[in-house]
């Protein structure tokens, strides 16, 4: 090879060596590290738990008819004091922001003379039985659409039972206690599947053994 060819070969060789060295240096100078966990952690279980908790919320009041006979009447009277600003409870007492509630258990809805009820209350119809009072005291605005009663409700079943038991005593002739049939009907209405299963179990137990 002449001198010119040697120069060309040397230039190619040097370029190759430089390229190799550049790659080697780059690999060692920059060493990417990947995080062991994602920067943003999405906990699906938490979302599911929130949805489950929402689903577990009762869609209506718990049954309380079976609790009324043994309810704490004195506690009901104490609870009623929070309502005294809007209601009177004594016989012949005045209507205030809300109607007088003497004799309310068993009375007609919207039936207190001299009080201007909301259209929703007037149209509801029926009487204030134990089950109806339970629903109303649990969440008034859910039971009577457009009610004037600005009250969030009593969420504890024992509080509702106590209040209703005390209201029952505020009458010249207190209403009869809920019957066993009333209590069973309320339980079935609140959990029809459970009541049906219990009924089937009773029927099966009553069947004579096959011979």
C-alpha cells in the first residue's frame, strides 16, 4: 500500500476506535435507574371499600316495632326537648312552627286542626302508626316530599323507639302496643328475603319425616 492508502486505513481505524470508546463511556456515565414502585399508586382496594361502605348504608329505617314495648320512655321525653321549640306535646297545647303532637300516635296525617300543613303532608294520607312514625323520624324529607319540618332525623333505632314510646304516652287513651303480626310484617318488609328463608325453614321443620 502507498502512503495515501495507509492514511485512509489509519483514519478508518481511529474512527472505529473512537466510536467504540464513545459508546463505552456513554454506558458508564449514564446509568438509568428505574423506580421499584410507580410514582402514583392507585389503590383499587380503597375505591372498592368506599363503594362497599356506601352500599352498606341502610336505604330505610331499621325495624323498631319490637323495641317499643321495652323502650326507654324517659329517654324519649329527653329527646323530645329538642323538638319543643317547634312543637307542643300537652293536651290543648298550641300549634307552633309545627303542630301540637298530643295524641299523634294513631292520628291522621295532617289532621291537627288550625295548622297549615305542607302540600306533601296533606296529600300523604293515612294515619301515624308506629311504622309510619319510624320512617318519618328516620328522615322526614325522605318520607314526606316537601315537608316543612327542617329536621335531619333520628338515626339510632333505639332513639326512635324511645321517642315513639314516649309520644304514645301523650294521649288520653294510649294506642295499643304493636302486635306480633305488626312486628313480623315490619321485619318482612325491611328484609323480605331473610323473612322468606326463615319461613321456609319453619315449614321444613314442621314437615313430618319421610318413611
